[in-house]
C-alpha cells in the first residue's frame, strides 16, 4: 500500500482477536480494501462490505452461498504482506491471511 512504509514499528500480539493500528494506517487499509474489492467484483471480496459506525471493516458471510465452508470466501480477500526490520536489523516478512484477520461474529 502506498505510504505504508512510514509505519516502521509494530508489536504482534497473537493473544487478542482485535487489531489495533494508528488511525492513518486504518484509513489506508479501508482504501486498500475498497480498491481491491472493486478490481474484480465477481471474484474479489465475496461478501458485501457492511458499513458500520464503529472502527471496523466488516464483510457479510452467507453460509448458504458457501455450503462447502469458508475457504473460497477467504480466498477472495487479499493477503496482506508486511515487511520490517527486526530488533537486530534483519529483514522480516509477515503474510496476514484473510482466515487470520477476518473473524466470525455470530448473531444471538
């Protein structure tokens, strides 16, 4: 994502469901998702984006559409790639797959 190189410090906390990023980076993610989803309306982002007042990016998942499970649904979203330097200045790459950044919110 253009401009993301200014964010060169981060902490990975694998013990939480939520992701916390600076507001500017969050806005960049929103723009990137909108761009990605519009590139191929048939094959990208197979769930309609749900506009919410909260600071979250939500997409609709329909079990009837994906009777075999969510794999094809997840595959329609981008893999987010992060590159940074570690503490000892070696290059580190992290691939963040949709199955890791999307989580299911069930209605009661």
